[in-house]
């Protein structure tokens, strides 16, 4: 008799999964055969996204800015599946586009807590689980932004946190080597999500003071890119990948 091949479930966690990039990536991963845990603060949106993803996707409410909430999320994942193969750190917010000196400390901290501290807390818990599970290891993909190196006007909190996420990605990649944990980053420019709707309709403020309607692209392509990054064996890693609307004002003078 020939040996029987047993399919092993691959478990992925996507934060900020109720809409936009998180939802698109969750759907893409599920369609590629992953069992996806969708995490976020809005239960109804998460459940709608999980239903769209299918393939036993599950929605779990979590606030990534709250260490206890993150710990509970990972404890539930370990109890359900005994492992985690992929973490996509996606949860993120921006601040109002106002002059830097008019930002409140609360607005600054809200962006830092979500975009940076949230990614750190999830990475920390992923490390703990990935190091002790068998087989050991896994992959972490951080959602960065082209704003980290090419910011928009009036975007100091968002730009600063995304620049910091790049540092977190590199440190995670280095510190994870000994434990078979790979880490990479995807930087996205003008995916057509609710957060970016104003760019295509009302336009975005440009450095010269003008307002310009900018091209966008289907976030499903981000999902495909993440699926590719996640499909590699742990012996290979996409350290950095940029996907953007081809004709947006980014390269050169736009």
C-alpha cells in the first residue's frame, strides 16, 4: 500500500481584518487554503469578512493596543489550533491631516499605540507561540507603507510609525533566525480601500500645496502578494516588497 498524504492545516492570523487590506488579505489566504483567524475591534465587520473568506475562517475580537487583549487572542489561537504559521500585522490608523503643531498628544499616541505598539505586541506573542510549537517556527509579515520613506504632507504620526515598523521588521527578521521565524514587510501605495477613498475622489494634498486625484488599484492584488510571500518555505524570505498604483505620484515626480 502506498503512504497516505495527510493535509496539514496552515494557520494564519490577520489583524485589522474587518475591512480594506486586512479583509482582502484574509480572503486571499483562505482561497489559497489557509485557515484564517480574523482579528479586529468590530465584531460585525469581522464576521462578514470571515464569511466572505470561508474555509473555516474565524473572527475574534481583539484590540491590538491592549496587551491583555492580544494575549487572550493568542491563547485562543493556541487552544484552537495548537500553532500559528503566519501573522500579518495589518491593523493601522492615521491621524487628522492638520499642521503638525496642531496635533494633540492623544492623536499622536493613538496612532503610535495602534500602528507600532500593536504590531510589537502581536509579534511578541507570535514569537512565544512559534518558538514552542512543533514543528517550530513561522512567518510574520508587517504592513508598512511607502509613506515610511516618502511621506504625504501633514502625516507625521502615520509616517513616523510606519518608518518604525520597518525597524521592527528588520529586528524581528534578525532575532527570529535562530527559531525558524522569518519576517518581511509589504509597503502599499494607494490600494482602493475605504481609508484611501478620498484620494481617488476628492484628491490628496500634494507637497506644492495643490490637490490631486490619484490613481488607485484593487486591494485584491495586495492579497495575492501576501499569499506569495507566505507561500515560501521558511528557508526563503521576501524581506521587502512594494506594490502600488503604477501611475501614482511616487517614483520621480509622478
